[in-house]
């Protein structure tokens, strides 16, 4: 192989590695967004205190 072919192979390998990293990050972001959207204020699980006089449903941070 010459230098040009070596460079193409190297770039192809790097691109494949980067695509794998992007896919992993995309899954992580989707997981985090799901967690945030499911319990935005913690009221569903009872983890957050509810202040007197505030509605118990339909309120988000």
C-alpha cells in the first residue's frame, strides 16, 4: 500500500470508531432525557416534598 491508501484506511477506522462513540452518547442522552421527563419534580415517587396549598398534579419544574 502507498501512503494515500494507508491514510484512507486510517480515516475509515477512525470514522467507524467515532460513529460508535456517537451512538453510545446518543443512547446515554436519550436515557437521561427519559429519566428527566418521567420524574421532573419527583412528585410521582413521593421523593419531593409537597408544599401546603399547591396542586398535587399537573405541576412541573
